[in-house]
């Protein structure tokens, strides 16, 4: 029926078939679909029937959106300060979400996790301001984040992003001031109060 055919998208069918072909070749057989032109025609028919799929438009978060988001936060709360600092890094550092966050269920990708040692604070004369000397934070004019892994770095050579936006600097410094002084430099840079 129509409802059954629409339950599985054409793109999913192609993906599953690709996996079957790959597995078939690994076992040592010939290409599974080389002698099955009917399968290709069926896929084309399904694609025509389903029509063009509407791709979800992913808009970037703009500084204006960030300002609106900020108005809904309470900076007395650790998690709100952390979230805003992370968002500022993402927006003003032009970073992907996966470059500065990590889901708890993806601990196998731990090299993607940003740590405190990966952020460096600089004064206007480019001297390093210690992350532990909060009294010197007024000297900070920019900061850098060392990425171990990014989508545009498939060989994992690492990349450094420098952020000089005042809103981002203020948000990150405010958040760092809230961190426990005993935090290890290998601790996650952006961490909720419950450890996630």
C-alpha cells in the first residue's frame, strides 16, 4: 500500500542496499546488484512516487539570535553560564557543535572533548594570561582554542581558533571564574554541574 511504501524513504533504501552490496563483496561474491537491473528500476520508481524530499534548512546561529538566547538565561546558575560560554565559542569561533561538545554516550570519541588545557588567554601584547589568575582577566584581549579533531581536519593534525570578540571573551572568562579552583587542566572545558 501507499502508506507502507512511504514508511521507508528512498535514501534509506539506497543506504541499506549499499550496505548489502558491501557485505556481499566482503564475503567474496560478485557485486550483488550488477545483474539485477529491476532493483534499480524499483528504486527509481519509489523515488518518483515519494517526490523530492524537503531538506531541513539549518540556519547558522547569528549574534542577534545569541543575544535573544542570552535574555532567557540566569547567569547565577553554573549551567547557564557554561552554555552561553560554549555558544559564544561556537558562534564567534565559527565552530561546529561537535567541535566543542560531546554526548555522554560517545565516550569513544574522547579526543573530540575540549579540555581546560586547550584554551589559552592572551593580553593585548600577546603574552599569556594564566587561566588560574582571575585577577589578571581584565588584561585578556583574545583567547585561542586548540582543536584536536575537526571535520575539516581528517588527519587529526589539530587546529587553533582565535576569538577576539568581546562578548565571547566576557562569557568565557565569567564561566572560568565559576569553575572550581581544584579543576584539573584535563577536565572538560564545558561541563555541567552534574558532570555531564
